[in-house]
C-alpha cells in the first residue's frame, strides 16, 4: 500500500503540474475505503475481543491489508497504459452506471 500511495501521489503531482493546478488530489485507496470497515469489524475487532490485545488485532489487519494490496501494487504500473488505449466513454460508462444506481435508489427511498 505504501508503494501505491506514493505512486498515486506522484501521478497527482504530475497531473497538477500539467494543468498548472495546486488542488489535485491523489486517492490511493479508491474502492478500498469501504473495505477498511470490513477489516476493522471482521478482522481487528473479533481478534481484539478474543485475545484482549489490540496489538494482535492490529497485526492481523496489517497482514490482511498487505495481501489485499499486493495485486494493486502490481497493477498500478499498467494502469496508465490501459487508460491510454481505452476510449473515454468506456471508462466513464461504469461511473455513469454506478451514479444512476445511486440516484435511482435515492429516488425510490
């Protein structure tokens, strides 16, 4: 995760320099933010409760996050290439689908 965080920060810096902006943000965890709730409540909390030692839960969560982040660290080097060869409409189509799902869910509530 550390490598991917630095890599995404570097990409954000380059994007900011290219656009002459200082408000560019790197979002290294992307879809992993909800995943961290799972790590907290499914891995850390039960181990901490069972052992009575928060450091055991923390250690187990670090092992889990390492194995979970390993594929991302390998893929981060091919992402710019994939972005170059993929049409923009295809990249934005998924985002539009997710957005429509949230909008329709909110409208139905």
